C-alpha cells in the first residue's frame, strides 16, 4: 500500500510511517464477504493478494457483477463510504484474499496530518471517477468481445480464477456468448 501511495504523491518518511499504526490486516477466505448490501461501508481495502468482486441483485434477483479488484488495487463501496449511507452492493472474495485495511477514522487522521494525504485522497477519488466513466463509456462504444479483450489485456492472469457467470455478468453478455468470445481468441 505504501508504494502505491508513494507513486501518487511524494511523501516524506514521516508521513508514510503514519500508516504503520493505522493499517490493519485481514484475510478473507474464498466466498467470504467484506461487505453486504445495506451495511454502511467504513473501510477502504488494499488487495495484497487475491480478487474481490462487487455485485448487486437486480429487480429479478439476478446477481450483476459491477466490479472486480485485483492485487495492488483498492476496493470499497465508495458511494457508501463517502455518504455513510447503506451500500447497494456486496463485496465478496473470489479466492483467498489478503487485505490491508484503512478504516474511516484512520483515513481522517491521515487527512488531518498533512496536505499530502488530502491530495492523495482527492487523486484516488478522481482515479475512481475516471475508471467508472471509462466503464460506462465501454458499454456504449465497445462490443462484449472488445470489453473482454480489454480485461484480458490488463488482467489475464486472473481471468481463469473468475467463474464464467461472474465474468459474463461483468461484461454484459451471456455465459454462452462469453464462451464463444474466449474460443475465438484462441
């Protein structure tokens, strides 16, 4: 986590050392939930190892995967974290997952400690917004096959670990169509 923060902002050793007392560690077993719908999200996690999936249930009760987070990425129900309202999604480990955790109070301490931490929070929020914007645009401009190719290009080593139905849901295609897409790429 420290190296990611350092890549975003030029922190002094003292500023980075503030994390030592604020970060906690957690392991989620495959299938365990970090957060369930209707809970308020009070922590942001950094994935040291593993994969997290964010999903919600649609009006028919079908699971719709809206996000994957992989090693060296952050995950939270960001809307819930920011507004302190109940989350609309669930966050689940797809494999055994090791996390570094910053809770809301710890993050506030960092923000109060220096302007660098405030700027880092702003930059991370901006990066999340840009990622969300790109995802929305991809559903308007790209085919399911093109969305899969993008995911494959950026996260190839993880794709075999994600069940087909979750990948298909994330890409907005049926599992059968995703199978055809995968076959065509071979």
